[in-house]
C-alpha cells in the first residue's frame, strides 16, 4: 500500500484535573476504555488511510503507544507517538513535526472529543482537499448570549447569528500549516487561529453534538450514557485457548489444581479454560483479547493463576457497562478425566464471575493433536447484558 497522504494528529497531553483524575485526561477510562482509545477507534474507521500521530505526556508515552497500536492492528506501521510540550501549541507543533512528508492534508484533533463521529472527519478532509483552505467543524450557537461587566451586570445581547461553537478535528493543507506555525506567536489555544494569523482563509463545516469535549465529571457521565444508549443490550463473544502438555508443570485447569496430572505449557499457569473464558468476555464487550489486555510483558500476570485473569477481565467488562449473563465452556482433550470435577469447576467459575458457568468435556476420537494426547483445547462462549 502506498504511503497515506492524510495524517491525523491527536493531542492527548492535557491534564485531567477538572475531571478529578490523577492521570492525564486522555487516559481516563470511559466505559472500560480510555478516552484516547475511543477517539482512535473512530479515526481508524475512515475510508481513507491515514498516518496517526499521537501526542502524549512523557509519563504516558508507552501507554499511548500500546493503545494506539492495539487500535491500529494491521495498520500499526502508520502510527507515531511523540511527547507533548508545556502548552497545547507546543504539543501540536511536536505532532506536526512528526507527520511524514508524503502527507498533504493534516487534521488536528483533541482526544478529549472522544465520541466525534467519523463523518465529521470525512467532511473536514473533503473540504480541505476541495478548496485548499483551513476547515473547522462548527455548531450554531442556540442560546442567547449576553455581554456582561466584571461585576455581573448585563451590558447588551450579542447577535448569535454570527457566532458558532468550534470543535475538532481541524484540517489544513500540511505545508501551509507548517509555515503558519513556524511564524506564530505564543499563546494560541486553537489551531485555526494559528492558520488564520498567517493570512490563510478558514471555513466551517457542520459539526456534531457528539463531538463535545470531555472536561468535567458531568461530561464524562454524559459520554458514558451516550455509549450505553448506542450499545446493543445483548452481546456475545467467543474465546479459544490451546496449550501443549508439559510433564514438568503442575496442572491448573478451570481455576483448580489437578494433582498427579501433566500440566500445560504457556504463560502464567497455562489454564486454558480460564484464558478462553477471558477471551470470550473481552470479545463480547468489544475490549480486545487476553493477549492485548494482559500481555506476557505485564509483570502483574507473570505466573498468575487463572482466577487472577478472570477477575481482571470481569472488572474491565463491568467498567465497560456490561453484566455477565452466562458462560459456556467446551474442553476437548484426552486428559485429564474431567467428569469427576466438572461440578467443582463450574461452581468455582460461577462464583468468580457472579453468573452461571457450564463446562462440558469431550475427546476428538483420536484425531488431531488432542487425539494424540499432545495438548488440550478450550472453547468458551459468553453472553453479556448492557447496563446503563
């Protein structure tokens, strides 16, 4: 694929002070995922390929990289992470400097506007390309606006027909914006003002009510409820895990220790049932998979038991606004003999997840690696219910 000619710079270096969170705003969770992740998901649904530049605080650079590459998936080669500056203008400058030279149109977007619909991005790109101007999404002001004195007295009312509420992403021809930024004075809080100060025209396209900026706890709750309203009430997911037998390891399966049985090779305790259930839960909630959420390089999960993964996955699912309705697991293996402890496994998993879990086991009648007694497969399905 040829190099993208569109780039999106996502500014994610702001603080979360007014949200009441210690972490930077872009990394505050919204329905189980960070604001940054929600913002990036919309960018990667653009019809046109884009190079993504995320501007993050130094303290969260690695986390921003993990999030961006998880969302980008196969398009990860078109992701760049840079560290922001002390002001928004400095952060944008850092992002613009990292945009590849093959790009001709750049969009600058705030991660805090996490629910901005993809069609707003599309409108901005289309207008920049059509007219070679700066483009900003805008909404008409519908409230009556008054001009007041410092002591609170109303002086007069302002004609709102000439006013608009400005949103992001804001789009520009890349080289013209770079030239404008190079001569801009400090203190600009808006990208279009940098562009206009250099004498370039700026026009508006229709914004969207969903593109509001998450700034306060009220905004965050509003975003949660909007996501809940858009989410299907019932979600299903599937998870599969496969492990080879390892005679040197103890066997942990379904959260239980199985004495006198060959263990399973793999990260942590190799509990294929627990890992398959985690994948099913995360899949149903749209939260990725166990590898992306609890990777092998995460020290929290080194040698961890299956119950640790299940508890962590359940917390993510609940934070995303879902309850577990039920989980079903099918184990395919020649050993161990499962029937004697099936009810014990079901009781433990049901207690951990707070929902019914059923487990069944079968063999593959001598076929394949399970039939050759080389390993074990677990397949899990999960049913979730969305809650507001």
